[in-house]
C-alpha cells in the first residue's frame, strides 16, 4: 500500500460519513403516517399506519410479480416477494418517516411519508 | 492479435464465472445487495495487462453474457452502468495517479465507481433521489472488498504481465 491508497480510503470514508449525516431527507412531520407504495416511481397505494391496520396483509402486483407486506404496530414489513435476491425482506421493518424498503427486481418502492392535513377522501380503508 | 483475442475471451469467461459464483455467496449480514465484486478483479487485470478499451470490452461483454446466463434482463442496466463506471474511474486512477496509488487504491476507486453507477441506475428506475441514502454504506463495504480485490489482482498481474510485450507499466506489483 502506498500513501495515495490511504488518501483514497480516507477520502471515500469521509464522503460516506458526510453523506450519512447530511443525506437527503424530508423534514416534514405530521400526525398521519402512511406508507406510500410506488411502482416505477408512481404512487399506486397509500396504507395508513394506524391501529386499525395492525396485523393486516397487502399483496401488490407489478409486472406480474408479487410482493406481500404486513403491518404490525405502526410499522411495515415485506414478508414475501417473488424476486430473486430477496433483499427487500432482509431490509426489515420500517415505521419512521423517510424510511424505505426497495425491491429493485420488481421495481417496487415503499416509503414512509406523513400527511399534515388529514383528508377523508384520501383515506382508503380495507 | 489472435492470441489477444483468446486471452480477452478467457477473461470474459472468468469474469462471468466469478459473477455467477458470487451470486451464490452474498453478504447479507453487511448490507443487503452488497457483493464481493470478484469480477472486478478480472476487469482490473485486463485494464493493467491489456489497456482501457480492452477492459471496457471485457466489462460490457461480461454484463451482456451474465444477462444471458442468469436470464434477468432488469439487472442488465445495473451491471452494465456499474461496470462501465468502474472501468472509467480505474482508468483515471491508473493513468493519472499510478505514481501515488497501488492496485489496492485503484481497485477501491473502481468499487466506488461501481456503487455510484448502480445507485444512479436505481435512482433513474425508481425515480426517487433517496436511493443515494444507501450509497455511504455501499461505499464503506466497497473499501473492504476493494482492498482484497486489489490485493488479489496485483498478485495475478505480477505473473500475467509477462504475457504481453506491450504491458502498460503502472504501479509496482
């Protein structure tokens, strides 16, 4: 290892730390927390994470692929997916605003967002 | 010419075999989706022994043949853009910084380029800029995997540089 190698390692490490602390995040805080399910960048469904949703399961279909999510205690977990790498299941459960679960093979993205103004029309209940 | 063609096709075959092998051994406990980047070793070797355009050919062909072998068309963009970015960054490091860097530094640059390319593709496909929040973790994992890839490559290059008369020079091995 030469001196330049340590500089490269240090540079990449500090860029990572910088990105980690000053990452892209939206500073919106609201009472109503929902999970926005997006297929290829378009929101197709909003799941409101309130008490009535505890234990419920949702199955989404995109491009012939299926992803199953489960709601538990105001958090959402991907429990089943027919993609190859299963990375979305390893991402665990999300519940805080800004957290995401991504399933790249199926082009599914689930992001926790919040609504400041609660509107009954937007609230889809199953 | 024919000798070079045979060596390049052997390198593509090796990169393909390593990519298929590393699909079996993911690093699920470090970060989901993180890979060892073993095929980057082959790309770095072809960059050092043959040159920039040959390394680019190996990287592109490896991505295309990998798509044919695994059958997952959606991952072609990731591996293609990631591979091309890795070759570009490694070439920059090789051409301008070879006095200050060893193969380990160049390999770490390559892994950073690979990660950056993949995050860029993911951002375009999901149309969500938040993909970049995942970059720091991948970069840090890339430092460790890049270290071993660079170490392994320099050991191989020590012997492989005798294969061609027009070895590029570069860092001591």
